[in-house]
C-alpha cells in the first residue's frame, strides 16, 4: 500500500469513529497530521480532513486553523468554507460564519444547506428577517428538508407568528417522522399555551427519537401537571444524559426543591 493510500485509509477510519477517547484520539490525529504533511504538504484535502476530525472532537480552534490552511491552498474549496463557517458559528463568531457562508453561496448558489446555515447565523445575530429570507430560499431549493422547516419554524416562533411556526413543525414531522427536534419544538409551543397533554405527547415522541433535551421539557410539563414523581425522574435522567448542559446546576436545584415539597 502506498503512503498516500495508507494515509487515506487511516483518516477514513478516524473520521468514521475508531472508538478512541478524546485525548488518545487527538494524540493520534496530531501524529497523522505530521505524517500526512510529510507526504504532501500542499494538499488542501489533507488539511480539510484533519480539520473535520478536530471539529468532530470539539477542537474548534484547531479545526478553523486547518480549514484556513486548506483555503489558502485552494481559494475555491467550498467544503472548507462551509465547515469553517460552522466552526465559527460554534465559537460564537457569527460575523465570520456569515462571511464564510456568503462565500459558499457565491461558489455554489444552489447549496440549500449553506442558506440554512447562514439563516441560523442571522437568527443567532437577531436578524430574523434575513434569517427568514435564507430559510425561504433553502426551502425553494429543497422543499423536502425537515431540518430547514424546523429552523424556519423556530424563526416564526421568535417573531411571535405561532401558527406559522406550528405549521412548519408539522411539515417537518411529515417529511421526516424520525426527527425528534420538531416534535420537541412543537411541544414547547403546546406547553406555552397550557396544552400540557399534547406537550407531553410531543416530548415523549422526541425522547423516543433520542432527543434527550426533551426530558427537561417533559419534566417541566409533569411538574406543572402536579406529577412531582414523574418530574423528578425526568429531571434526573436529563442530568445523567447531558451533564454538561449549562442549565444542569439549575435543574439540580429544582430537583431538591421538588423532593423537599410535601406530598399533596
């Protein structure tokens, strides 16, 4: 096997997930990076692949560095712009993410995912009108994306257009009944309208589809419904499944308060 074929195989295995825990994986990828650049220091794809591995392992800053190097070697490397834009979004550098998605759209005007990602960036920035325009464009390019309908529904919700939001979540579920996000988001609207029964039904469906944040929302619904035992159970499951979520400290306090409440 030639060195390049060996390298390609190793990268494919790593990107697919090799069962390595975080630190050993990063040690391995650093060694692979050094070896790959020995073979071909001017390969944009090598930098791009390494960037993807860093990004998938939460090393966002390193990922951006690799994507940037790939772009320097190939200024039209559309996928490198796309993933660097996503990495900037993760870092909260929204202006830079928008610039990268602008470039993706310039290079490939029919990439509906780029419009979707730029729409998310505009929404994060608070520019709901621009976000809506991008989601509309993404839907025009691909009317069968559950993800885009879900994101547009969230934007309608932020704008206070609740009926349109529900319509989009319904459409997202129709397109992909195995996507837990629109169930959870529709449940949040039901909950805000005091329709607790339908909210619980939607949260339960989202949980069945491995959308674990729905445990948090269903716990709140059970609590409002007076089912303290079920609420505590869901809150505790939420803490166990997503221990790094920023609201976990607050949830732990809620659990203690519920446990200390006298039974009715």
